[in-house]
């Protein structure tokens, strides 16, 4: 796949220009928004494959942009650009439906490898499923073809990342996975970047959405000293 549309949302012109240049050189089709409002307009009119989203914008924040796009049901990968050591920013971005974050200052090479991994898992081999396949546990049904989850017959909204994580765990019941293994399988890259929090936040969301008693989960189990497993 080549020429994917990437929307850069960044108000600092010099930073945006650098990103634009670097991404265009890699063959991406680059759009740029310097405000949150403009980002929403471009997301609607141009339907980018992936959005690089800075948090501090002059009008509405990157968080608001993310929240709104997900509320509209837009599912393209969102990669947040966060300031160093802003732990709350990282977690909040994921809470609002971002797929991942990179911490400033990042290298262009790291950013591009994240972008490629996110695109691969959103549109490539990992996104493919066979027709009509479903996984059922308790009152939860995962429709692998429509990428939907129902609980007690009602549609549950999962972000694309939550969906992939759930699908991976539920497809391999009873097997404990480390956070690194999950990152690699679900996110598509090595996890020597310290994104353990990413997994924990997504697991917590899945529990809140799917478990009767989220603090005492029935399905998505913490395996002490290892990571997580799906208990049948
Ligand atoms: Ca900014």
C-alpha cells in the first residue's frame, strides 16, 4: 500500500513543515491542519488513513478532536503527539480512543515506523478476517467480519485497538501473554519504548465495557508477574 493520506494536526508551523517533508519523502500523501477545527473539517472532507494529533492546539485541544472523531464513529488510527513526562496526557489520549502516542521529542524514523505499524494493523494483513466468523463468551458476541461487539444484544462501542486486543486474547483462550507479546501482536511493533501503560489502559476499558464486575473480571484476567489472559 502506498500513498496513504496522513493528516498532521500541529499548530507549530516549523514542526508541521518538517513532518510534512519527512512523510512526503516516504511516499505519504500529507494534509496539514493548524487548528483543531480545521482538523475536524479535513477529517470529514478528506477521510485520512491516519491522524497525527498534537494535544496543544490554539482552539480546541487534541483531546477534543480525538473524542469527537471517535464519537462520530471514525475508526482510523490516531497517533497522539505528547510532551515528555506528561503521564496524564498519555493516558487521557488512550482513554479518548487514540491508538497510541509518541513522546516529544521523537525521531522522524521512530514516528514513521509507528505510522507504518498502525497502518499495517488497521488496513493490512492483521485487519483481515474470514467471512461470518464470530467468537462468543457469556453474553458477549464478537462479530469478526463486521468488527462489532454485542453484549446482551446491544452494540458495544470499542475503539479499533480495543477490538484487536479483545480479538487476539479471545482467539487464544487460557494462554497468558506478556504485555510485550500483546504489544507486538496487536500493535505490530516491538515494545522497547515502554508502552506498558497502553496495554493496561486498553484492558481496563475492555473490562469496563464487557465485564459485569470490572474490578473482579470474569474473562479478562490479570496473570500476576506475566500479563493478561482470556479465561474461558
Ligand atoms: Ca502545539
